[in-house]
């Protein structure tokens, strides 16, 4: 910033001259002016610039002089121009003076704003005329809409249709069919072979050439080797289970054996030599009590004759399609009367949950078995989705197998036990294995149309299984 002296001119026309002698009564304005032959910049008058830019005072000026009146301001302005102080200033008089004198302005050169600043000033002046209220840049009128948009869930990106996505085959134990790479029938065979391979004991097979029925057996069912306990099913803690002291093998006075009510004699369920179920147990309804892991004889389980069911299956089995009765079960090996065949396995659920499943699967077959040997039924075994090969055994009014409950814990308060199948008589190889779904039922001369019909074809067929169309629990 440069101050012009008396008689000096600005060096170029891009400068502005500010008149500092304008009083407060005049409006701020820009006065076009020429000094000599050269065109000068606009003269900008501003009433308060004089308070910012200090002026030279005369050394003789009184320090007590004030600038409170208009007369003193004019007098001091004349002193700056002439170098002399008036008598009114020296005496500190506040009376107005009537002397007129030409005011000479103090000129200050201020550079013009830069082009960028000038552009922003012009835009501000131009935009300010269109706004009535505040600026929308600082106070947006759609503030709430913007906040709501920021809190919305992101929009899903468009994806290609599923038909354009190639099917990728992942390696694993479940082979799937892929066009041009794996035959669908061969893939189903591999799946069924894998499912059968997880079963403990001798081989369980199926006719792999039965292409028509392979998919029904390979899907929606998994083989298991023990009960699959579900929620709310409780077992007795091991610390509350006792065992016998027989070693190395049990004898006839083993404490694990059940007793008759009349003579308190022990009931021996198996023949000690061959390990077959006795004829007495085959012809009566009774529970078999075997030794448990807490017994001393458990260390030599192979020598103890009272671990037949716990030792597991000893014969081969084959699942096949019967034609009229759906799938069935048979054995390629000859079975002796009283020989243990296999256990019935599945999900162990509560009675309340079994009722719900019974209602949901009205159109499907039921594979529910009540564990109600002690009268009260707390748990039910469901072999619909998980189970063993015995799940495919059909009903017969003249069965060759019998289901008997087997437990390893003494006491009437144990509601979880095994369901074991034994051969009722000698069974030749490849003979279908059957048992009575409703033992104790009698034949009725009048058959209700709403009953479940029996299709066993035996001479003593009862013609019906249950009194209603729905099978219910076994």
C-alpha cells in the first residue's frame, strides 16, 4: 500500500485512490476521476478508513486535543494540509468555526483484487440477489432427507441371472452329477456307497443295479451307529450307575440280571455258550438287563456273555425293494433262532416334540417308537431322517423277528434304553426280515374303511394295523 504526496500521480491506471476526508454524512461511493491527462482509477471514499491509517500530526499539536466534534476533525485535517494549527485547536475551544477552506484529501493507493478474488466477488453479488433467506450451501432445506438417505440400507448391486452362473463342482464325500463329466446314476451310487460305509460292523449293501429306486434310498436319510439325542433328552450321570463285581466273566448270580417276582431267581437272557436269546425270553414280554461299562467284566467284554447287544451286529444285511411293500431288509447269512440282528436307531426326542412331528408329516410314513416300557412315555425314537438298516423292516402278522427292550441300568426311573431285534426262528439267507408293528392286536371281522390296511399276505393276517388312517407311534 502506497500513500501519495501533494502533486503526485499514480504510476498506472489499475490503482484506486481512497479519500479519507469524507465525513460521516456522505454515502460510500466510487467517484470516477481524472488527474491531469492520464486516466486515474476510481476514487473510493470511506468514512472510517482514516481511523485505520495513521496520519502525521504536527509536533505542536496538543496531546489533550480530542476528536469528538466535527469542527476539530475539520481543523485537524487542515493542519495536516498546511502544517499550521488553528487558534481553536490550541485553546481547546469547542465553539464551531465559520472559516471555509478547501479540503485536500489524503490519497492511498490500494491494488485491485486478483482475478480469482474478483470472480468470487462477482459470483457472490450475482447469487445474493436470488436468495431471499439464508444460503442453501450452509443451511440446506433438505437436511432431514439427506440424513435419512445416509441411514438407509445399501442398495443391492444388480447380479447376473442364476442361469448365467456356471455350476462349480466342489470335491467332497458327496458326489454330484455334472453334465458331461459325471453320470447322474453313477453319482447316486457313490453317494449311497459312502452312506453305507459309515455303518459299523459287517457290510450292509443294496442292489446298485436298481436304478429306479436308488434316488429314494440315497436321499433324505443318513445312517448312524447310536442314538442321536436331541434337546431336553437327559441321561443318568455315570456316577449314579453301578456295576457288578464279576471278573473276568459274569456268572449266574450276577447282580446285573433281572429277578423273577415269584422266586427272586435271576433271569438269564442268553445261552452262555452260544450267546443266543433263550426260548423263555423269546416267548415272553420282558426287558433284558446287560452289564454296563462300570462292571468289572467290561474289561474282558469278549469273554462276558452278558454283552450281546453291546458287542454289536455280527451278520450282514441287505436293503432291497420288495415291489408292493416298498423297501425291505434281509440278510445274506443264515440266522439262528435267538440271534441278535441289529438295533433300531434314530433321533431321541421328547413326547411333546413327537406329537408336533406327527402332525407336520401327515402325508409321510411314521417311524416313531415310544419308549414306554415303564408305563410313562417321556422319550420317542424317530427313525425318519436318521437311523439304522432296521428302519426298512416291514410289518408282518407272522413275523420272523421280535423287538425286545435292552437296558444297562437297573431301575424303573431310567427312560432311555435300546430297542433290539432278535430272530424268532431260524431264518434262511435272503429271507425278508419282518416284525409285528402292533403286537398283541387281535383280528376283527369288521374292517373299518379308515384303518391302515395290512398287506403282509400271511394266513393269519389281521387285515389292518391301526384303527385310524394315521399310523401314529409304534
